[in-house]
C-alpha cells in the first residue's frame, strides 16, 4: 500500500443545514454531539449537564421528549441555556409539534415508529416554514416491519431515504440522515449506501455501542472508517457512560484524523517499571484542565526520561518524570527542573500561563 493511500479522503460534498448557529454539512467542520441522560423534566439537572457538555466542547445537544411535561420542560431548558437544542421524538407527532412550540432547533424522528406520511407531511411543512431541520434517525433495532427479510444495511438505507423523500416532497431540504446499528460492519455498509446516492449530511454513530471500553473501540472503528473515506458531517459516540465522555471521545477521534484542530492533544506513555510518577493521574488532570481550550495544543506527559525528552520536543508543553527530579519542557526546550513531589502544581501553573498567553495574543 502506498503512503498516500492512507490519507483521509476529501469529504463528500453535502448540502448544508443549520441548527441555530451551528452548521452541519457543506463547508462546516465535522461537529460533535451528545445526548443528556437526565430526565428532561428535571430542568436543573439538565441545565447542569448541558453546561458540562458545553465546557467539554460539545457542539450539539439532544434531549429526549417522551411526554408533554418533557416538551414543556424542554422550553424552559432552552431558555435557561440559550443553546440550540435538539428534541428526540418517537411515536408521537403531537410531541414533535410541542417541541417546536417550545423552541426546538432540530427534531429527530424515527421512521421505524413514525410511519404516517400524512402526519410527516404536515410536520415537514411546519418545519420548512420555521427553518428547523429534521434528523431522520434509523436504528437497526426499530426498523419498519415492511423491510423485514432484506439485508439489514439495505433495509436501513431504504428506510432512511424513503422518509427523507417524504420530507423533501413537501419542499423541505434541511434534512440530516442518521443510520445506526450496533453491528459496526452493518453501520458502515448502510452509510456507504446512502452516501453514494444522496447529498444529505450524515450523522454517524454506532448505536448501543456498549460501555466505555467496548463502546470506544466499536465507535472508533465504525465512525473512523467512514470519516477516513470522507463520509460524515456530525458524530455521536454512544456510550453507557457519562455524556461528557462521549464528547471527549468524539473530539479525540476527530483530532486524531486531523478533522479538528481546536482542542488539546495529550500524549502520555503507557507506563512500565521505569515509571516514577503518576502518569495516568497527571494526564487526566491535564485533560480536565484543558477541556475548554479552543486552540491546538499538544501536551506530552511521560513517565521517565527514556522517551520523555524526545516526545517533549514535539509538544508545546511536556514533562519527563524521574524518581526525585522531573523536567518541564516548552516548545522542545527544557525550561525547568523541579522536585518530582511538586511536579504537578509546577506544571499546571505553567499550563495555565500558556493558555492565558495564547488567549491574550489571539
């Protein structure tokens, strides 16, 4: 294989839709989404979780709207946060209309359990008039029974396109497709199918991916393969874990593929018998302290001098820990040697200074 074959392909050209001030598709950068796991009726918990997600770099946030009380609470949450929020609707067109009444800037609907095309057309006309996009979200676990018997990726693709065509027939063009399955290969095949025949922006995700460990692996494979092929406009890493972990994982995936350059990359060693410092603890502290940073910053956290000095030369900031003394590097140069027991406060103070200096000059 030639080296150029490993390069990420140019992103497929899609139409651009807007969720409030956030663009999806077209020339917009790939965005990161998450979904609250608090009850929408618990306004205070939702507001706290939204602020945490926003601080972590989440671009778009979705809330479940399973009943009328949730729809009304959705409006209060939208007013309190001032963010463009997405309403997740199943089964009920009435709830979709209530969510629109309460300020939803995007509606997610599932054609597997919302199949009344007369109702879809009425909803589509209202959303088109309001400039509110729809996400047609198809899942392997909730397909329309009429697609039974077909190969699953084909059925998922057909279901999504059929529903999108219903919206488009009403003059609505602000449509995003999300085709998900818990099986990674099925998800990849289905998204490739629709990418080959339409210009709708695609929301990528592996649904029911699992716990933090297994979910990260499955999501990185499924979403990463498609993004590398130039397919995908927004992503959600679905995890049985706190939503903020989804956002951090999504940002890491995009940064690793070179699709996001406005966040921090922490390089840390896997540790071995030479390690004399708490690499994991310091690396996690750096990630937490820099989750809000919106500029490219590479930080190396290394547990010993063997590779630490070399890795630090390629980072904006870095440390190489030793048993008694550790070094701190900036732009490849050693700028301080400190007692290892005071390494963390020294390094975090320098990190804060670097962030403040960058912000002041930009």
